[in-house]
């Protein structure tokens, strides 16, 4: 028996949501350049294979810490998300997430202004009651150059996102 009275389907529904939340928190961490939030999505001994990179979590964070500042903004959108649980081990799951990532740079180079289609194939493990990524393979499905001359400037009167802790998502909750 588990804390759901033996209801495996309810447990798996809750686990699926917890795993999906990790993927979404990872995307937020990347887009806000919050590397500690990204780190929290992985187990300390995790491994990541991401494009031309393969290595430990610390090595991955150092790698993206050098790459992300070249962009003025990134935005990751996720779509299809499927989770399969290991029948023999309830604390292991594999997740596949389809997504698109938008990269913007003040540099007109195509390397700085592109849209990519990707998939995350994540092996998740629940340790001490928490689901985190144990191994990730990020595939690139396609890349499209995004001509920066076709982008409209954002009016200075509009609130914009920030790639640090001054972003609105980190603002204190109002006392209402």
C-alpha cells in the first residue's frame, strides 16, 4: 500500500504532473538565466547530452553559463509531453517533451537569432520523494534562422522580461 490507498493510477497522475513541473521549471531557469533553478531540476549525479555538449550537471551549467549571455532573450515553449513509468521500479520514469526555443540577439548573426525544434528525452528518478532528471538527451529536430530585421521593436512603455532575478516572476507576492 502507498499513501493513496493502493491507487496506482492516482499516484502516477500526481507523479506525471511533478515530472512535467520539473521540465517547466527547467525552461524557466534557462530563460531567466537562473542557473540554480536549472540545477534544482537535476540530481547531483545526473548526466546531460545537449547538442555538442555531454557531461555532468556542473559541467553543463558552466557550458550554458557561457552560452546564454550571448542572447538578449530566449523563450522555450513545450508541447507534447509523455511520461512512461518503469513497471518494475515505480521510482523511475522516462519523459519525452517536444518543444521550440526562440533565441534573440542584438548581433544580426544567424547563430544569435534562431528558432529550434527540440525534444528532451529525460530519465527521471524519484529520490527522497522528489522527482528530478537523472539523465537527459536533448535532440535537435530542426533549426530556422529568424531574420532580426523582421522583428518589431518592443515599445519602451511596455514591461518586458528580464533574464535575472529582477524579472516579474521573482517579485514578492502582494499582501492581498
